[in-house]
C-alpha cells in the first residue's frame, strides 16, 4: 500500500485507494462508501488529483517492473521452442515472430524514452541559459 498523504482526509485516502483498486469510478465509490459525485469532486481537487496521478504512476512502474522480470522468462521459453526440433514448425515460426515483434517494440520504447530524456535535458539547458 502507498504511504498516506498528510494533506488528504481519511475519506479522501479511502477514495484514492479505491480508485487505484477498482476499474470504474462507480465501483471505487461503492467500495469507499461514497457517492460517485464525491469521487468526481475529489478528482477536481488539485491536491487530490496530483496525489492520484502520482500513485497511478507508482503502480504502473511497479507493474512494468514485474512485466520486465517476466519478459526474460517468456523469451527464454520462446527460444527453447525455436531450438527444439520436436516443436512443430508453425509454433517455432510463431515464437520467432513474437521475439522479433516484441524486441522491435521494446527498442521503439527505449528510443522514445531516450529521446524524451534528451529533450528534457535540452529544455533544462535552455531554461538555465534564459535565467543567466
């Protein structure tokens, strides 16, 4: 569970946790014991919304880390299939295709992330020049 934010009430904290655990606002509201209009009102509050976004990013990062760990196991299994001559050819081709597609997708993500970091550094450098 995420650490409690000192700026949120207990009720807001319960709503925030419910929003992270349930797929819809209605389900989150029901779980938190509030009306859905209360949830919408909280989401329009800047401090609440900022904390919600922060925790969603943290949850997403944790899920991504888990997927990254599982990916190496999945790739190992696909490689075993490709190398096993007892595996039907169609399954071996599918495994090879999956490896190629996901490696390309991973490379695209890595390049995009690198580009975003470079842009952020350049923007920071320009901002520093402006304030000098």
